[in-house]
C-alpha cells in the first residue's frame, strides 16, 4: 500500500504573486496538478495535499480532481513539520509514504515507479531521489557509500566547504516506511540556521536509507521564481515535441511552436510555425495546422486545414478548411468538408456537412443544415439587448451578400435570400426571401454645397 503526500503549503514569495506558487500554470496545468498526475501509475491508496497559504484557493482549483485529502499546515516550519501534520491521519496506516513537492512538476511517472520499486526490493526504511548536478549550488547534499546507502544528508546552508564539493544532491522526493518514520517524526528538532524542522533529519535517524539517482537531473527542477517557470516550460516543450516527432508528426520550425502535453496528435499531422496547441485538444491524422494558429480545448478531424485562425472549445469535422483569419468559439460545431473562410466568426453554432461560410460573416446561436452557402457579409443578429435568440437555416439554402437574419428566425430548406435583405420573418421551403426597399433614382440631384 502506498499513500502520497504532496507538499503544497508555501506561498512562494519569489514568484512575486498573490497566487499560491503551486497554482501557477505550466503548459496548460497548474504545478500541483502535474505532480498529482505524475503518481497515477502507482495507483496510491490515498492522496493527501498538505496546504497552508491560501489553502481554500488550492482546494477550489483542485475540486475537479477526485479522491484528494487535504491536510492543513497552519505554520510553514519546514518539510519535517509538514509531514508531522500527517500523523493524526495515518495512525493506522502500515504501508509506504511517497512524499512529493507541489513545485517540482517535471518528474516522470517512470521515475516514481523506479523509486518505489527500489524501495520495496531492498525493504528500505527510506529511499530518496538524488541527482548529480554539474552545479549543485542551492541544494542539500547527499553522501553515500559504494552501495548507494545514504550515510548523511546536509542542507547546503549547513554544509562546510568540503561538503559543498559533493555534486550529489537531494531532490526532495522520498519514499518512507511509514511505521518507522512515524516513530522518528515527533523527535525532530529545529537545530539549524532557519529554525525549521527538516525531513532530511528524519532520514538521518532511519536505516537502511538508499539513494536512487535520476538519469535526467532536469526532472527534479523546482520552481521558485518566474525565470525557473519559464525554464521548466522550455524543458517540457522539448520533451513534448520530441515525443510527437517520433510518433509521425511534422513540426516546421519547432522553436516557434508550443504544444501542451494534454494535446493529442494523429499521424502525418503537420504543424506550421507560430502555432500553439493548448488544453485538451485533439488533432486528427493528416491535418495541417497553421501557420499563425491557436487551438485550445477543441477537436479537429482528419485532413483538416486551419490557417491563421483561432479555435477554442469547438469541433471541426474532417476535410474542412478554416481560415485565414477565422474565429470559432463557444462550442461551435463545424461539419465535414466545409469551408469557414476569411474573417468569419462562428459562436455556439452548428454547421452541417459541405456547407460554406466563405468570408466576412458572423454566425451566433445558429443551426445550419448540409450544403448551406452563406454569402459574404451575412450576419445573424442574435442579441436583442437582453437575450440571445436562435437562427435556423435548412439544408441547401443560400444567403446573398450583406444579408441580416434577425433572430429568432427560421429559413426552410432550399431557400434563397436576396442580397442586402434584412430578414425578420420565417421563410418557408423552396422560397426566395426579399426584404429591402425598392431602388429609386432621383435625377438631377446634387448635394448642397456651402458658400
């Protein structure tokens, strides 16, 4: 049995923010969400978040996550003090405790599995994740014998000059035999410069304790300021892009592209420069996205082309062309083999298969059938100043240029709307709708001139 404790109580003063550090976002997820997700593969029995600064805000941000327990650390007096708060919650627990940091978001799931496997295989009292850094400044040092058994852990501020030359550092990730740890926790003392209770002091009183060196030391990178947050973003982007290129995705100019790791891409997808894919988006096989495109929380079908456009919270069917300069938002649903062209905005509307909205149009709260052609400059006037109203357009209908459809209004199937019409009444099937003043020419008329 494994319980997970995630340290998420600190404010993070170096972030210069009113937002708790663990709630800052990294490629579509908060730091603490990333840490929570990193331990999914071990299927922990319990997941406990140790909160403190703006704890209610952390709870609210994680309310979509199931089976989380919250433990309050009213005073932030160090990592040992944080784990002491678990004692009342784990009185009868007899398994292992995995301790993670809410501000260390790059830890791979496989690394956590390796740490736990080593801990169980050797029946350790404690196992900690370590790394050999080229520049270990700022980290506590770990001293081991030839079998990776830990002999001592010393925080950097407490190291002497000789100890600082050791490059093996403590990553702050631990697995403990909880029963043995609980015997030690009440005896921790703040005998250090910071007057804090260090979890590393507990490790010094346990036996055996083993270190597991992580292959990629960047995994244990912590986030303390905005610069480190940006560095973590770069590290994550390299991982994500390398993964997708190995899976058959073409990235043209990868340095100008960003992809959240919650995005799913099909084979033979081509991502053009200056394109950004965010949230829980899915791009179907053979689609070409960009250049200059933002897609967020949207589903894109196969063999779709999107150019210089923004798509959020929407769906686009296969073989559809979008852009340039189109905007789909608010649960827009575009069918297959459609065209949504230049300077078109579609909001909370459904467009049937093989329909075209080629240019300079706005469709809001509208439902279009199949093979509809929306003429240039067609507008659905869906808002009366108080409420939004729907527009329905039947299959194979056509609107002329500069038409205004004043909702609520329904156009039947095979309807044609004459150019320049303002339609305020329903139009039946197989009809021509005209709503415009008859043209008059006044001969001999000139605008009056000023003397």
